[in-house]
C-alpha cells in the first residue's frame, strides 16, 4: 500500500508541476526566475496538497512536501523557498501531531537551504539541487531517527522515504529543465523570427527604394539629350542611352555590334585612350572633346565627361561617359573667333598702314629719282626688299582676317612667335614699346592650328601693349618645361590687375578695359584648351602681368 501511495503522490506532483509550466508558456514569455513570489506561493499550495495526501505509518505522516521546497530553492531562490516551506509547515502543524520534530526539522532545513543557496548562487540549478538534496539527507538522518528516535529500528522505511523524495525531485527537475530548454529554444526562435521579419521588411523597403531609384534614373537616362555610356575596364561598352539614336542616328542594336573606337574619329582615338588610361590610373574624373561618327558618315563634335565607378578594394569597375553635342556651340565659338580676328585686324590697321607707307615712300622716291635722271635702276635689291616687306605684312594681315578651316598640323612655335612679333612691331614702335625675345635653341614643335595659336599670341601681346600707356618692355620667353611640354611666357610692365579680379579673367563680357568685350581672353582659353594646354595669369597692381602658356610638344621625328 505504501508503494501505491508513493506512486499516486508522484503522479499528482508531476501533474501539478507540469500544469503551471504549460500555462506559463502560453500566457507569458518571462523566465521562471522573474516570477519568484508567485512561484513560491504556488509551490506552497502544491506542498499543502502533498501534505494532505501524506502517507501515515505508525503514527507519523510522510510526504514529499520537501521536493517542491528543494526545487523552489534551486530555481527561484531563498525567498520563494521560504514561502513554500512556510505553507507546508503551517498545514503540517494544523493537521498532524508531533510538532517538535516538524518545527525543528523545518527550521534546520530552511537555514541549511538558505546557506547552500547563497554559496551556490553561480551554480547551475541542477548542481544546486544536488547540494540541497544532500543537505536534506544529512539533516533528515540526524534529526529524525537519531535525535527524535522516529522509527529508529526500521532503516528500510527511511531509505524508502528518502528515495521517494528523490524521485519527486527528479521528476520535478526533468519537467522544469525540459520546459526551460523549450523556453530558451522558443525565445531563440522567436528572436530569429523577429530578425527575419525585420530583415524581410528592410529588404522590401530597400527593394522598393532601389526600384524607385532605378525608375528615376532610367527615366532620366532614356529622356535626356545627353549621351550616357557605360564602359568596362577593357573599354568594351555595356550600356548606351537611347539618346545615341537621336544624336548619332544609331539604334541600340547597331551600337552593341561595334567597339567604342569604331565611332571615334581616327585622329581622336589616341586622345580617348590616353584619357581613359589616365582616369584608371588616377581614379579621378576626366574631360575630353571628341568627334563621333554619325550613321550618315559625317562627324559630330562631342564634349565628354568620364567618371569612374569604384568597386571593391577601391578599384575601377566601370567608367560612365556622359557626352553632349557641342556642334552649335562650336559654330558660335567660330563666329566669336572670327569677330575677334576682325577686331584685331581693325586695331592693327593704323600701324600696318604706317609700316606699308614707309617702304612705298622709299620706292616712290628712288623711282622718281631714276626717272628724272634717266638712269638705270642701281638699287634693285633695296627696292625688292621693301616690296617683299609689304607683301609679308599684307599676307599676314589677310591670313589673320580670312576664315580658314581648322587643320591640326605640326607647327613650329618659334617661327610662329617671330612672325607674330614682326606683325605687331609697327604698333609697338608707335607706342614706344620694345619686344625682348628670349627663345631657347631647342626645337619647339606642337600639333596645332597655326592661325588659332597666332590669335592667342596676338591677343595677349595686344593686351600687354594696351596696359603700357607710357611704353616699356615686353619680355617673351620660349623654353622647354617638364613632362615633354613647352612654356611660353609674356611679361609686361603695365598697370597690373588686382589679385581678386584674376579668377574672373576669361569670363565672357567681363573686361577691365573701357570698351572691351571680354571675349579675347575667353577665346584664348578655349583655343589653348583645344590644344590640350593650360594658360595662367599672375599680376600685381603697378608691377605688370605675367601670362604663362603650357603646350604639349609633338613627338620628335627626323627630317
């Protein structure tokens, strides 16, 4: 019968332990350690029920009320354990006799369990249960059979009872540990689910943003008049914008059949390759002007801006080239260039007329002298020299004023500067200005348009002369610079330019002269840029102005 009672007690105890765990899993996600007081009260109620179901033998009551006490001390701490033990003790005193063993045993157990709980705070609950149960066995043996002589002659009964309590503890541990493990797994998977849900939401938002951005960029790319092209590192093309058909006449299917350099003028291929290689090397945006072939055969002037697209490890993965048709702008620039030429011709007219009149006077005087004396011409060489000078000056004037097609040829800068100085010499003499040329012996050949470069030199020298109202000296130097380039400098002794105004030089319609248009320097900068050079200005008030021009030298070749 006692064994049957033990089994009934263990079954009821198992049910009472598992029921709140199951309920707790549905209504709360808090771990057991967060409900200490409530857990202690419930365990106390369980102890009361176990006391009611206690086994009576030889006038003594036996139950497993200390099984929940041990479990509560291990999992919920001393406070909850004290509450549970108090419930069990109270009912035990009400329903049973022999209070002294119950009170003494309970007191010793509470003190011992509290002490063990504090010592084993950092232990796993299972280890704490082993210590608590060991303490319980020791206290039970000392107090029950030895001190109070309870069923002292039947040791098997005590062993059976201790095993009965142990089984209750084991059942409780298995149920609670299983629940806690499931709770941890549930908590872990719940967090994972939340993370996955949050990640999915972020991915949806990111995808939505990307789709919106792609739509906007595609809307821009497909409706802009600019030419947008994506080039790979090997210079193959991966994307053409639809605007290529509008500007160049090619359809998208036609463009994909050819390489990039198929559309570029043969003379501009070298420039394009160098620009793209420079972009990859320096990883910085570059600009260039090219001629693209139209489907009908003619070439369209294109201005391109090349921008690198960096990938992993800061390497260039793609190059985005945004180009614009500048044919109309080129025509406007040509018109401005021709207007500036005519302006220069007009300003040089007085000096040139004076220069032509001098040799004509000489020729006329000698011809009249020979006519009056009826003698043969003895100064033929002198007359021919003067006539050649007239021819040179008029040819230079006509060349400057006459519109000509732009042809980039190998040009000798030394000769070009000498011819320019000779053309301006009459006007310089009239204004008490002297040219002081200092040219290195090294040959200076560039690839350029001779008339355009001459116009740049004329503009700069003319500005220098206008700044020197009291006359003076203009120094012109031609020397070789670093990185296979030549350096041309013009230094005057004029009134100078305030430093804060220097950055505005070259702006259209901005001029420091009373009747200036501001187009001269703008055209100069444009011409030098077309020749892949640079032009800079340095000036101080009352100290003069220094203009520096750098142009790339042409490759040397034998003649």
